[in-house]
C-alpha cells in the first residue's frame, strides 16, 4: 500500500493521502515530478559564478527517487540548488528523495526556473522566487544542506490521510489497521525530520490540520524554527526543535442533535423531506462545535432552500456573533441570511441559524463524481474565520429521493434529475 502526505489534494491514486486547500484544485492537471537541469543565465549576468539549478515540479510518487537517481547519474552537481514547486506526494518517496538530495550535498529552495535563450547552446535559466511547496514537499526541502524559502513563496502543510477516503474524511469508516499504517508513517516522518535537522514543530503544525480544513501556510518565523529556511536569517545557527504549541482555540464541544448516520441522509422535517449533513466545526483541528446543513424543496424547480445551524463554544467573548456565512460549490458562492446568532443562557456557546437558496444546477454538480466539495466559510466579530470542506458521501444516493419528493410537491421536475436516470448506488 502506497502512503502519501499529499499537498493539494493528494492527486495521485494511492492508499494514503492528504487533502488540499479549499476550493480544491483540478486533480487531473497535476503530473508526477519531473526534473530539468539549468545553468544560471544569461551568462553575462553571473559571469564566472553561474549556479546550477535542478528544477523539480509535479507530484512526488513512490518512483520519484529512482527517477531522480537516473536523472543525476554521471553528472557533476557539486554546489547545485534543487528548486521545488510541488503539491506533495508519497511519504516514502519524499523521504527517499530528501535523503538523495542530502547525499549529493545539494541546497534546496522553493521557486521556479524560467528558461532563457543562450547563444552558447547550454540550457540556461533564471531563478524565479515565486513557488508553492505543499504537504510532503516541505519535508523534501529539509534534505538540503542549506535551505531557503523566498518571501514570495509559500510552504503549506496538513495531515496524513487515507487516500481512498480523502473526499469525505468525516463520513468515512476506519479500521485499527488503518490507524496502524498512519501512525507508522508518522513515526518514520518524525525520525526523518530529526535526521535532516528539522524542528519537530513542522510535524506538530501539520498534524493539527484535518482534511476538511484549508492547508496551513507556515509563517516566516515558523520556517526558521522548523529548519526549512536556514539562510534567510543569518542569525540562525541550527534548527531548534520547538515545543509543541496549542491550537488557537481549546474548548469543549456541545454537539447538535446526533445521528448514527454518516454523510448526507434524507430526513423528514415537519412533514417535509430534507437532505441533511452534520459536520464537526474545527480550527486547526481543534473541535469548537458542530454545524448542520439541510437542503429542502424550494419555491420552484430551479433552486433548493438551504438552512444552516451551528453551535460553537465561545472562548470568553460573550458578545461574539457570526456576521457572515457563505457556501461555495463549483467555485460559485452563495451568502446566507443570518436569522439569529445568540448566546445560550449561560453564554457558554453561540447558537446560529441562517437560511438561503442554492441553484439546482449547483446541487446537481455536487452530486456528480469527481466534482468539488461544498465549502462552508464563516466569519464572526471575535473568533477566527472557519473554512470547512464538506464531502459528498451519501449525497448522490439521496438527492434523487429529495428531488422526487419536491416534484410531487410542486408538480414540476427538478433540474438535477435527468428523465429516466437511474439513481446511483
């Protein structure tokens, strides 16, 4: 079983992966990692001190270390810089690639290389300091003997996860064997990080971020403390392992009404059909509450009514309320009207209810395989904004039932049902 800590969505077909930021990228647009060698240029810009760049972009697979070994065989790469622009990939592939980089004595950086015309016939390139290094890519950077992350570039991290359950992690089932595999890889990653001279804070921060939250961008201070940038600050002598920090919010959770079902389920609400999903509300993996989204019949066939109910614990700010709730489907946003946002009698939790409408075409696209997830974004007057990606487990199965109920109620056919279409399993 191949195990991945993938950036942006774990775009390879594999057994372990991690999720990407929201909204999600197009998985099909990402290829496996490829390498290109450039001599710095144009020649008159660097004169006799032209550096060698090895550009590495694309997803890291289990085969990447072997492909890199074939690429560098017979080449003199002393003093070369390994330039990364990658969405992550295989845990084991990334660690093996990092060790190969260290064995060759290469420096690492995040960015891109722009090829320039060279009259001397050599492949020349200009280093561009704007790149993105996601997920396991960060651990490849650790392989460099010297490491630099330009201010224009970003390093993003989040958790290891099971690839075949990444699309809706909160609704998936997990076995003891699954936990054994993930924890074994985490242990290997801890060992590798120490071996490369990285700070344990890198792993601690990554393991805070669950699959349904956006990936976490590391700050300049975090890049230095974790050892990902050893030359951006000349005062840094060596990576110092950081103490484990606490998440931004540490509070208990008062759940909404619970259900034994996972994923989207069709329920009866006041005699009307509703497609309902409940989901934990988290900030950097710390659970601060829960929310529920319910789709029900709209006034016509071109839309559905949507209600949003949330319960979140209030970390000492008694006057905090939600001021904005947005839904994103297929890149299009819908703002909900906040009907109420009030504290309970003891002011220990904030209860919010909102409502709006969503186009039937967007609902249909959410039910189709491979499409983007539904994302819920909230903003309050005190607390940090929350961004939660909700998967589609059970949605395609239950949507035809809701549409049929709405058709009987209105005498119309909802836009998301094709005539004669057999409901998916």
